[in-house]
C-alpha cells in the first residue's frame, strides 16, 4: 500500500477521534470500559477472519484496517482522560507515529511538520466547537 495512503488513513482516524470523543463523552456514550469492549470486538473479528474463508476479502488489507481501528480505539480511550490541549496533542502525535512506524512508513521532515500542523489545527478547531 502506498505510504501516502497510509498516512492519510491514520491521520483521518486520529483527527476523527478528536471530534468524536467530546461528543460521545458529553452524551455518556463512551467510557474506559466501552473502549476496552471495542478493542475486544476487533480481536474477535480478526479471529473470525482467520478461520472463515470469505471470497473477495483481502485478509491483509482487512487486518490492516482492523489494526488501525484498534489502535485508534486505544487512542480514543486515552483521549477520554486527556484534560488539556497539550495532552491531546502529545497523545495524537504518539498514536500517529506508532501506527506509521508499525507499518514501516518513514515520514520526511516535511510530512512530520504537516502531520503536526494538521493535528494541532484539528485540536484547536475541536476545542472551538466545544465552546460554541
């Protein structure tokens, strides 16, 4: 898979978490236990995919998507406990770097700066939306 696509997918998932967490937290839909259940569900789906032979499904791509979703669920669980912008920024950059590293994606200095800017602006926008 092209590294650029992986970077975009990971960033989209992490940034989406920045907007979804406050909404779900406010409505008492998510908590630490719910996020653990989501992670367990991904493990179960992986097992089913390993056992069942489904035509037309590329198991590598499916596992890639499940891995990212699982990592992001873990990230969302950590974001649930984050109190300030700096915590959110640190967590978001850590999870992005962790996923990219796991899949062997090497980012250039420019890409790293772009990722940092996108995450920072997303956090600022999410905070602004919370106050409106």
